[in-house]
C-alpha cells in the first residue's frame, strides 16, 4: 500500500515509520496513535525532504510540545548567531523551531536550519515573500505568494503558518471596529495591507485548494494562522477573533479531505478567566484539531517579563487541552531575543508544558516530579541536578554560589533543614541543631 501523507496513511490504517518513532517517544500504542492521526486529533509534521528530522506528534493524549521562534531580520542579519541559537534550542530539547526570517539570505539560513535540526521546522512564507521576490508588497501576485509556499515546502519545512481564514469581510470588520491593538499578527497585518491596497480577497482563501495541493505533495502540516488573534486582553474573545476561528474550522475539514494535516493557531493576549473557554471553543469549532497557542499572555503590563505571563497562560491552556505552546521571551515586544533571552523563554515554556501535562494526566508526567521529590527527601543533590528541567545548570550555579556548612543542607535552613531533620529521625539518628 502507498500513501501521500501521514494523514493519508492513517486513514488506510498504515502505521508509518514516523508513527512508530512518535509512539515510542509517547509510550503509546502505534495503532492508537494511528487512529488519532486519522481523526485529525494528532498531527506528525514530517516533510518528506527533512532528512534530519526526529518526528514528534502534537495533539490529543500526547505531551505538550513547545516551539522556539528564530530567524534573521533587516536589523539583525547575523546567520551564524542565529545558528548558534538553533543549536542551543536543539540541545535544550525544544521539539520545534519556527524560522521567522524576513530579510536577507533567508533561504540560506532555512536550508542550514533544516539540514542540522532533528526538531520540527516551521515557517511563515508570508514573512519571506517581500525579500524572496524582491518587490513591493502590493505588487506581489497570487501566483507569487503560492510560489513562496512551494519553495518552503520543497526546502523541507514541516509546518507552515498560512492565514487562510482572514477574509475580506473580516478585514472590513477590523476597519470598522476599534480594537485597542487592531491586528498584531505580522503575517496577518501584511495580508491586511495587501488586501486593502488591492481591494481583493485573501489569495490563500480563494486558492486554498492549491495551497493544499502543495502541502499534500510534500506532507507539510498546515498551521492555520489567526490573523486576528488578540494583542491585548481587551480584544480577546471578540467577534472578530471568533469569526476567523469559525472560518478556520471550515478550512480544517477541506484540508482533511485532501489528506493534509492541520493544527489551529490561537491567542495571543487574554485574561486568565477566558483561557479555558477559548480552548474548548477551538476544539469544538475546529473539530478537535490540535491547538497551537501563541501565549497566551495573561496581562499586558509585564514588559520585560512576558516569558512569565506567557508561562502562566500556557500552563492553564495546556491543562485544558492546548497541544502546542509557542515560547515567549523576556524580549517580547522589545527586540530580537538574544541567546540568554531564548534560554529563559524555552525554560518558561517547558515548565508551562509540563505543568499542563500533569493536569492532563499524560503518562509518565508525574513520574518525573515523584523522582525529584524522592531525591529531595534523600538530600541527593546530584540526582536533583540531573532531574532539573534545565539539566541542573542554574541549580548547580546557585548551590555553588552559597556553600552550606553541612553538605546535607543549604544556606537557607542549615541544620534546621526539614528534610535533614526528618531523615535523621527516620534513620534513628540524633538531631543536632547547635
């Protein structure tokens, strides 16, 4: 039997090599995973041309995955510096990397990224259009937009963000309704400018079938972007956002009919009490397709600390069923993240994802925490470092910076360490606090 995409194979009951790898990573039956892929509840982004990929699954019943955004821009065109970030993201076990390059030698960077990365690679072809085509936005033709998508697919990108649900009717609503932050999606804003300037419908909407044909040919997973995601808590859950989500649900079914895997992108900035309802709504309107959350940031005022606001929102979203978290760094809204910003963003996102997995009862999620608790009770510092979410880098440094008098304590409590005291009593040892 032959198949074109992971979804096509799953519909036929074929367990692909990629499914076997994912099933082993998730401690899940390959047959159950195959069924979830067939239903569209799980995606395995695995472009046929991404030779270095170690496949991951995203969706129902699987660990929450995280994505790291990278790429070159007009103001920061150092490819080597970005590749250093790529290697660090891989070393820190990020499951996905999105190339958001928008200026300069974008293809050179993308090709090097794909060649070296076992992580899933995503991109937003709309970002690349102006630089790749070397022409003004308003002069880009529909055929040229599709050509950029094809180029990214040919190069081996595993998933692409396409804002196909942003129709001219919704764009008109954006003009008429005064949101505080209007459109904050970069790709969405570029598409909005093209549509308004040319007074034409979204080409990714009108020629959606052609987009699907490209995705099916290379088995590119379609990440349906939310051009109208809220950029402030004031704009969250409004009619504009929900109107686009309804359209994305319709496009999801069309994609599945052509055996193209789909995930849905979501907000954004959102008050914490709205997150659960938004996750439920996405799953309902988009027929259980995996949900890729861009945050959500639960407050707008934490400039310089948005990795924390994002982790709060991401943890809650993941616990309620979100499947994929896009990291946010302390540099969000301020500048391109440097290496340290990226590290902080990755750790914050990993914490959020793991917290969500515990709540979702993902197999083995609690086991990690239980092992850490056992190491703490035993005052086994080396074991604690090994189990730490960042492989103990920060914990080792903190321990070294403040050395205790007794190795079986820390400088916070010293001999009064609760773990130390109870351990001695349970071992029938004398407790000496003087």
